[in-house]
C-alpha cells in the first residue's frame, strides 16, 4: 500500500516521461539519468507512454511499408 502512495506522489513532467521512454527505445541510458527517472517518474505514466509510443512506432512502420510497396 505504501508503494502505491509513493508512485502516485511522483510527478515528473510529460516531457521527462517521453524522454525516458524514447531513450529506452533507443537503448542508451546513463545510470544517473535512470536513477533520477526512477525517483521522479510515475510508473503508470511510463507504461502508458511506452505502450502508446510502441503502437505509434508499429503504425508508422506499416504505413512506411505500404507506401514503399504501393
């Protein structure tokens, strides 16, 4: 229960969350930046942003392939 309260108390900005997700997609992240993100970002927001960014990536690949083949 205490973990849930801690997670909801974290309030990173949308740009911080998006930056963390995009860097994780790229696969390069400094340890201190990772630690800072873990301390400040809400895990639920990170998961939602990751799912949406992943879906956007897949849709853009499908559109690109259809454009090239069509």
